[in-house]
C-alpha cells in the first residue's frame, strides 16, 4: 500500500456531453475527497463524491461516502457524508468522481467496473416525476427504478444514490441511499442530508440518481495483526475492543438503559429540552422538566426503548461495524436530530406521529434537520396568528401550548399539519415555495407581515441568502459564525465557554472533524480515530507531517471564504441569552465572565449579542490561519 507514488484516482464526468476521463493526483498533494474536492469545486463548480484512503480497510467506520461542492442552500463550500456507501464505491477502483455540466434531460448515472476493465459510464434519461409517484414513492421509488433497470448488470450488489421531489423544488434536497441485500433494497436508509446536495445533483447537473458498483479488487489495508499492534501500543487494547468501547453510546449504554443518539440524548436531556419551535427557552426549568418527564421519558422515549431497544432492532449502515447505530422500528429508522426537529420541535411527542412525518419528509427527499426547523417555525407563526393557515395551504392551526396538550392526539394533529406543509413545498403550484431557500422566504414574509415572522426562525445565515437550521443542542456553539455549519465543525458541549475561547474550540473541532471527513471515516468512531489516524497515515504512507499541514491548509482555505452573517432573528439572540442565564441560575455556574456577559445582555441584548458573535468570530479566525 505504501508504493513509491500512490495516487488518488478521480473520475471526471461531464454530464452535458457524457465525456469522462480518470485524473490521478499524488497522495501528499491531496489526501482525500475534501482537500481534492475543494480544489475541484472552486475550479469547476463540480459536485464531488468519494471515499477516503482507508476505504475497504480493516478499520471500522472507514467506508463513509463523502459528498462536497458549493452548496445550493449554504452558498459556500460544504461537506456532507453518508454511512456505509463507500464500501461498494471501493469496488469501482477509484477514490472519487467529480460531476460537471448539465445533462440535457433528467437522467440516472450508471457506473460499473467489471474486474480489471475500464469503468462503464452511462446516462439514462428518465421521467422523474412519474417515477416518484410510483410504488413507495419519492426517493424509494427512484432507487427501485434504478435497481430494476441496471441491477442485473452487476455481479455483486450495487449501491444507489437517489434524489426526490424536494431536490427539484427546494434548495435543501438530500441524497438518499440504502444497502441492497439479495437483490432487495433494505429499509436502513442512509443520507447525505445537510447542504442540499440532492438539489445540486438535480438542478445543476440534471441527475436524479446514481447507481454504482463493481468487482474491482485493490490492495486495501487488511492486516488485523498489524492494526492490533498499533492499537495495543497506543491504548493497551486491540482494535475491536477499543472500537466497542468508543461506540457504546451508539449501540447500547447500560448507564441509561438505552442506545443510539435518540435514546442517550433524550434520556439525559432534562431541562435542555427544545420543543414547540424553541419556545421552551422562555419557560421555567420546572416547565421544561415537566415536558421532559411527561412527554419524553414517559412516552416518546419509553416507546422507543420498548419497540426498538428491547427488541434489538439494530442494523449497520452497510459496512461491518460494532456500533449497529441504525435504530429501527420496522421500516422506520430512529435518529435523534430528525426525530427531534420533526418531533418535539414541531410539537410531536408520539412515535406513531413522528414516524408518519419523518417518513414523509424522507420519501420526498428533504434534509430532515433543516425541514424540521422550517416546519416548526411556520407552525409557530400560524399558532401565534402571524400567518393565516390559508396562506400556507392549511385548514387547521397547530396545537403549540403545553396547557392540556394530549400527547397522542395533538402530536398526530401537528404531524398531519407538518405533512400538509411538506406537500406544499414540493407542489410547483403550492401556496408557497422554497426554491430560493427558507431564509429568503422568511425575509419576503417579514417585508409583508413585519419582522415578528422572521424573529421566530432560528437559523445560521451565510452570505446573502445562505442558511442552515442548526444542530439540535441548546448551546451557543451551534449558532457560531463558522464557514461550515449544521455539521459538527464546532464545539457543542453544554458548558459555558467564553465566546473568544469558543471560537478557538470550534476551530479545533473543525480540524479534528476534517481528519475524519478527508479519510472518509464515520465520526461515531472519533474517540480513537482522530487520535490514531494521523499515525496510520505515517505508517502506510510516511506522510504524517504533510497530512497535518494539509488539514490546516484545508481548514484555512474553507475559512478564507467565511461569509457568516450576524444573527438576523431575535430568537437566535434569545437562544444564546437564555442559555447563559440557565447556566448561572439553574446549573449554578459561578464564573465572572459568565456574569459579565449576562449583565451586557440585560443592558442591551442586541449589542451584547453582536459583541458575543464577533468574539466567537475572532477566536475562529485567529486559530485558522495557515501560518501562525
């Protein structure tokens, strides 16, 4: 594997002409799909899809598929990733492919490599709206159609990336995929959701699905004895034992009698619960604890534990891995953030209701986290009478108060309203449209109806119209002015960190996450991977120092185009202010710096928020300079 001049092989595809060629880049000049991706994205506005140098290797979590390019919703360079889909990709015998140009008609892109032969590349024109209306609908029908038309050409199971109607009609359509077993598409769908790369694939390249696979065999690192020796030297544990320890939360955590991000986060959340479009930040701790106890612990989480955890409905994303993080209930996959934004954030605290709306959003191919944030904002506005139901194509008002809230009936009522809104978003003649994004739509509404509408919408703004619904943790880090937000390129711990220091912590987190993304590693394995992978690059390629330098260069390149915008919505400011007050008044944190910021917010909330935002900004910029 440490040949004299190892290269990264990139298949360049022009969707307009069907022309393709393989370019080779030296390892050392580039180390993976992110640093090569940013080079190609700024040169060609390409959409880049690839795997890391360790794909197909013995390391668990090493088969993540990385998608990047200029995001249609964020409006800057963005990185999205998908579990397991890199394992089949490795059979193509390339490290990534890069799409430029636009096909003359909506098409499925077919990639196959049979044994040592050249990669077969084909574009098949299709009628996406007809396909989306068939069978299971949306992305699921598109996957099935691709499999029915191309599946028999593969000697081993292929993998399919599919877009849905959300990618045609909004700027935040996701890319869906699912492992194929014995010729059947499984229910364990995996997503490159954040960043709207489904929208990029459909609107900029006219590609509605990609099917790929092959039988190419390359010399991946498979020596377990050598890997165990590295791990024993570092951790006094073998690879498998260390990985099992590191992925406890995602499998089953005996401390909380639950597992997965959904189980552990909801079991430990208590007063940090965010519900009813973040209205909970204005409530007392007692009110929040009551919601957590009555609606979450004794219902929403209880259902999850009884149906999914006790019945051991756990799967992997398609690669061999001890984390078995895909928590299922039949055909429904339960992850924390989608079941939070299209759950409590939308006033939904019942699994049946949450399954209904999450599955509908998935079928339509939305970025689940962003669409949940948009739904909860619109529902909040309707509940408060700022927007009439008719203006959004609705005929009912959501139940957005805890007073007399009926956990089953009102959750279902709210879920049905959310589904009606989703259908409007993908209807070309709908009551409203989000082709140019939710932030632009919010500004448009605010001009007509007053700023109170925009002030209820929590999002991170980037450049003129770029936007992202934040990750679902009540902490200032998720609203930081980083060049990439909505992923975990920031510090999201629950403790108070002074803003300048928070900026530095964000930068550190970004560098560590880039280790993972550029090597195509799943972040659920980060407890050991961030630490040991630079050493692995040294052992295999003799380039640890160059690898470390390239990370800082890549981070500084991304940050050099940081067009973050100060918080436009009052609720963003309140999100930070109430967090600070909670740290002092509820959590009992004694810190002069915390006291100082609270008093500044009390004097002039907006001026203090601007100072707080800029202090984070300073910490980021002073940390992500190429030379310092």
